[in-house]
């Protein structure tokens, strides 16, 4: 069973200070942490697990799963052989740095190269809250529609990379990739955009190459 | 062009008091208001527009569209011939009663039987915030997965009805309807559950009948 941390709302102060401490701790341990943000059901967990499989033998992945309730995602990660911690926010709509600090204490950081921090499913609230990550990745899935960058600009504006997931069903849900990209480019002309399917593997290699490059860039 | 209201965060106090005033105002006008809550891209707008079409000639529908930015949804509603107001929350993750109060002033309430209030796409934060609605409906789409009631219990627990949308692609996204319902029944043994597709019309008639029944129950 994965370790589950339940956290109330009251104990947080100075989020950015704690985020800074997390960042130093991760840097010292040589861990590149990635804050993964998306709507509920965008396929964050599937993407993380497929990425870890694709990186197998090259980079060692770990997972922090943020959810309001339940440990279903951390159990999936553990079954896939990854070090995983579940954070239950007890109603809070996003992770905070103190929650990540607690989770880091439960993980074998010396055995992790990439740490995926799966935020609570929410395309709004996590955007402004630093955890201590080096990279912020926004995932949005084709069935959510091509208007997401227009409607949720804050999350996309702050992203270091954007992933369009579930591309294998793009045709069934009449997803217009060009319109999506046009909206995204109004917010950021340079952010890398990956179109992929965690299920079929389509587009995964570009995404994985980018992650390996980021790992080299941020040292360790 | 639909009317757009932009609202900052600072002007709200006593949300529940304003919600009570909204409710009295809606009751007096004979309007049944429905707060529609869902993840980004769950198909709230498509459901509302398909419902208004199905009710055409029987009940007159109006729409309040809540979004962080953009007026794309209100324009769609206006193009469909519905009275519509767009609220831009300017970053706020859910509607508040004062935002609805402003929107009500822009709508021809005497010509509306059912008012759909489409909340900001967010399965977490709108759950605890009353607007003045008589009914709260949670929509979750098949591509989001069957674990949503487990992961976002607050929204589902407070719902007067739950809609599973995009059922026409359930098979492509390996959605397990039985598991979804089992999770939902742990939260509420009685809440009505509708499985439908706004695109194909499958399941719409039961949903529309329920709305008509609610309209009769709540008088006007």
C-alpha cells in the first residue's frame, strides 16, 4: 500500500518559503520535479505512468499523487513499480508546498531522477501556487475541447510545456488542434506543445526526449 | 453580442445572504435556476444547448455563463436564440452569488422558465458556494473516467442530479458505468443519475422529463 498523507487547510503559512526549501532539497538530491496540472480526468496519471515506462532504464521516476480523496492513483503508480506517495488534501483544491515537503520525507530521493507531482484535478487553482518544482506542465485532453487555453489562461501562461493528451480520440470528439494552438500562442509564443496518446504511444518519444533534455539542462 | 460582466474578487461579502436574495428574486419571477457544475470540457454548454432545444415550445430557457475569461459560451447560447449573459470572474475559480445578482439584472426574467447557470469549469471549488439556485447538477463526461465521484466527493454529495455526458464515446475511453455508479452510491443512494449524449440525443428525454418535473414541483 502506498503511503497516504492527509493534510488539513490550517497549517500552511509562507507557501513560497516552503517551496524554496523543497526546491533546494530536490536540487541537492539531484531530483528534477515536475508539477503536472490538468482538469479532472485529463489523463495525468496515465501520462505519468506511460512516461515512466518509456524512460525505464534511462531515468528513474517517482510520483507524488495529489487528490482530494482516495489513493487510487498512488496505488496504480506503486503497481507500476514506482516510488509513490499519495497526498489527500481533504477538500483543498490544489497542493501546497507544505504538502509536498511532507511527501518528500516519505520518498527515496536518492533513487529518483524525475519526480512527477500530480496536482489535484483543477485547471484553475493550482496555477498560482509554487510547490518547489523546476517545471510546470499543463495537460489538457482532446475531449475537453480546443478552447481550453482561451478559458483558463493563467495555467497555460505559466506552463513550461503543454501536453495535448488522448490524441487517439481527437477525431471522435471533433478536436481542432490548430485552433487550440492558435489560442495557446496568444498566451505564449514559445512554450513547447506536445500532442500525444499515452494509450497508443503516439507522440510519446518527443515528449520523453524533451524531459531528458530538461534533466540535463537542470543538472544533477 | 452577449452582455459580458467582469467581476473582481474584492466586492463580495455575505455570499449566502446575496444567494438568498437571488433565490427570492428568481422565485418571484417564476424562474427555476439550476447551477451546473463540472470539470473543464465536460460538455456543460453542449448539454445546456441540447436541453434548451429539447424543451423548445415547452419551457423557455436562459443561460448565465461563468468563465474566467472569454465569452465564447454566451455567444453560442445567443446564436441558439437564448437570453444569455457572460460572467468573467477574472481569475476566480467559481461563481459567487453577487456575480449572479448582477447577471440577473441583465436578463428578461419574465420570459425565462429555466435558468441554467454554467459555473466555472472546476469540480472542486464551486461545490460549497450557493448562488441562489434551486437545483445543483453535476456533469461528468465519460472521458474523465469512472473514478470521479471517488476523487471529488463534495461536488457529487451535494448534487440534486448527476449527469454522465458524452456517453457516445464511452467505449472508446473504456468508461465503466457500473463502477462510476457504485462510487456515486457510496455518496448518495438516491440522487438521480442520467446517462446521455448531447450530440446523439441518447438519454436526453429522461433528463428533460426530470427537469419538467422539477419545474412543476418547485411551482411557478
